[in-house]
C-alpha cells in the first residue's frame, strides 16, 4: 500500500489527483495535500471530497443523548472535521482554489445508518462505559426505533468538495 504522505511519483508528473474520504484517517492531512500539489503538473487539478463529522446530526429524543453519541462517533476519526479545513490546506500547499461546495449525506433507512455510522451501537457503548445514563440512552434508542417504524428516521452528515489547481 502506498503512503499518501510520500507518493512514489515524480514532481509535476500528474494532470489530476483525487482524494476522497482519506484525509479524515491520515496522520498529517497537510502533508498529504502538499504531496498531491507536488505531483501536479502546472495547471493540474486537485479534487478532494471529505466529510465533516462535526456536522453529524440524528433526529432522536432526548437530543442530549444524540449529541453525546455523534460527538463520540466523530472522535473515532483521526481528523473528524477535516472537511472544513480543505480550503486552508489547499492554500498552504500553494494551490489556487477553483471551487468549494458543501453536500449533505442523508440517511432515512436505519439499516444504512447502522452500516455507516453505528449510532445505536455507539449509544450502547457509551451506556456501558457510564458516559450515558441507561434510562436516557434506552429512551433514545427506542425513539430511533419508533422513528424507523413511522418513516421519520433521519441522520445527516455534511461533506465538503474542493477543486483546486496548480499554478500554471
């Protein structure tokens, strides 16, 4: 596997570089973006798409439980709010920002939520660790199950898409 911090490519050897849902996991995101900039030819394009896990929201009561759960979930990532830092990282790497867009990933099916975010499992873990009190966590999980049955289940996560260019 190639280390994104040190790409085995020559300087200015690529027309385009795409980074998708990677910077949230790496040790030094700024170094990865600098590496991408290094290998771009003049006029080359960098496209980066990253979630911002600080924007994770879930409809459930009590809302305070949801805040604890989403906060714990975000903390499981090395760089949970990297999406909001993409423009700064691109500028630090010497790139010219062409476009920045926000997107929202919306989940209405609880089975997809559990596959992607594992929020109920996170609530159970927080309860087992004593971070959440059992009555509130149990009530929150039951509310999610009710919302699932009535069709009002909702989880959303924001993401940022950045397109930047290497100076010509």
